[in-house]
C-alpha cells in the first residue's frame, strides 16, 4: 500500500497553511510545500462553513462548497468571494498517480464589508396628491436597506420640502407633519421627501403634486382715524384722504381709495378678496406727508380704528417730500390767500406757514 503511506506523510507536510491575505473579496492561500518525489500538485477546498471531515477521499467536499486544482504551486489566489462572509480553507496534495492526501489543518478568514454605498429608500405616504384645502398630513417613511457585503450605516435624516423649501425634518424612520395649506397660494405645489444615511448617500421620492384650493378668507373693512393735520386745530370738514393698500412683501399697490367718506376724521377702508391677509396702508392728504400703517390684518373683524399719527404739513406740491419746490410755491404766493401753501388755513400765506415748512424741510412721507 505504497500510496497510503505517502499520503499519511503528506498530511504532516501540508499540515500548516498560512492565513489567507485578504484583498476585498479575494483571498490568497499559502501553504508549505510537499517534498515527495512524485508530487504533482495541490487542491484547495473552501466554503463558508467549516469542514465536516478530514479526508476528501471519503467525504469529497467534506462540508465545503468549492474545490479548485491549484497545480504545483504553494500560493493561490481565490477571487469572487463574498464581502462580509467568513470563509474556511483546507489544502490537499496529489501525486502523479492521482492519489490525494487528507486535508491540511483548516484556516479561516472573514472577508471585510465594503462601505455603505446604497442610498436609503424613502416614500411619501400622505398626501397622495390631488386637490387639498385646510390642513393636511404630510407623511413620509424611509429605511436604509441592509445590503449583503456592505456596512449598513443606518438612516440619518428625512427631509420634507414644499416647493423646494425645507418644511420639516426627522431623524426617525417616519415623519408626520400637519401642512396648513392656507399658507400656500391657490395653485399647484410640489411635495418631496429626501432621505439620507449616515454614509452620506441620499435619495429622493418622486414628487407629489397637490392643488391647493382654499376659499378666500372673508375681508372686513377697517376704520382709519386721523390724529390731526399739522398746523390746524381741527380737521376741516370734507378733507379728502387717499388710502393706498400696499403688499408688504412686494411693495406693489393693491388698490387706491380716495374721497373716503369722512366722519370727524374717520375714514373706512375696504379690502379686496384677493388681498393678502396682511397689508400696509399708506394714508395721504393733500399738502401733507403720508403715513404708513403696517401689518394690517384684512381678515380681522374689528371695531377698533387704526390710528394715523398727525400728518406733517409743507408738501405743497404733493410729491411726498418737503423741499425747495414747496418753498417756491409758498414764496410765489407770499402774503396771498393761496390754500395750497396756507398751512394754518388762516387765509394768508405768511411767516406762520413758513415756520412749519422750515421745520419739516427735507422730511419725506412714509
Ligand atoms: Ca445606506
Ligand atoms: Ca413737496
Ligand atoms: Ca397761513
């Protein structure tokens, strides 16, 4: 039984193999050479479970999943191994007659995991789109999938956006926020959700389009009350006031109302259904600098009058600034009965009027 003796000797020689050098999903197995004269080569057996026997002649793969004929070498690289799994390796020798030894000792090595390169999954669970009004729930959920061979960095953040602007964030796997659609215009708006994992991978949902259709809030007229007109002891009956309703965000004029019905210096301003909730109102009287009332709530049903501070005199040409042009108008009618320059309304343009103009020189209306 010559071959049987040879094989027994071989076990001792091949009995030490070195730990594999791991290169990502490959491993190089190195072993001690056999010195038998009729040595022909080596076989490597490997798999992700430890072997269940000691002699491939009796148990073939012996619990391994693969074997490879390495030829007559003492080092061999195995590729196509799976990241993150632990592999077990044994080596056998065979001679020129095809006789195979039993296994060397077994070694094992864990293949490292690759970094998390997989973006989280994210979806908007509500609303589903379509026409909405009032408050709606804006919900999304996300998860960072576990991918074989990759580190799972985990979910970091869900970000909800409305028309591209961040609406809410959460570090949980789900988020539910109430969206007040009355803060949006009656138009189409885009909802998106973005999920980011701890490795920096991120993904976005397909956007959800909602069409906001809220009934316009009811508008209520407001009374503005003039405190006084500079230089006059009382506001003359029939004084014309011009109220200009202005958008606070754009500064554009929304409407202008003149000759408002006066009642002892009180005037009623009305609003359009299309006006925003908050507006500014510019109050102007001929020959006086204007005053601006800001942040007026057009939906407030209030009996409280909006008080307008005393309007400053001297703007004789009504360009809303007191300067040399106003003085020229005064000077050309000096000691005459000229209403536009007769600030104190005593029937004569004189030094009393000039004193007021001088005091307001270079002032502007709001
Ligand atoms: Ca990930
Ligand atoms: Ca002027
Ligand atoms: Ca006067």
